C-alpha cells in the first residue's frame, strides 16, 4: 500500500485489514459512483479488495498474478512485475496506460487516502480505514 518502491523501512505494517469507501468520478457525464467494501493484505504475499456495494466483486493480487471475480466468474492474469503495493495495481499493463497520476496521503507508510487521476479526466478517490 505504498506509492513507490519501498525502502527497507517504509513504515508499512507487515499486514493490515480494514474498510474502504471509493468514489469514482466520471468526467464526461459528471457522475460520481460510490463503492464500499473491505481490504486486507500481507506484505509480499497478497492484496485483497472486496467490494460489497453497489456490485459485489473481489480483486486479489499476489506476487505472480491477479484475479478479478464478478458474478461468480473469475479472470486470472499472470503478472510481469510484483504487486506489493496498492499503487502498483495502477501500474498493471491493462491499467497503466489510462492512469495519469497516483497520490497517497501520507506519501509513505500506510495511506489514509489514495487519489488516482486518469488521462480521460476521471478520478478515483479511496479512503482506507484500518
């Protein structure tokens, strides 16, 4: 859950779990969609993102692959780079071309908020509560 490649003492806990509120603003239609759910991770092992509403889904990233489950269907993709941080999810091949900037507050350690600006003007704001 860090923005950049971590130093040995990056201030991140070895594991964490909690709840999130995610707001995606779609620029071209001026609509904001709010999602809620839970997350958990263990450093160097996995990151799991469970959206509970409005549409249940699960995203899991491990050091070797990531999987998305929606409506009981799971799609798994092998990773070329390790995903050891939430911000690195936005560097996955299928996503990174669409992302303009990712910011975490605080910028090191466990983030309380994460903001992703997309090249098309959309914005994703995520609040994390442990």
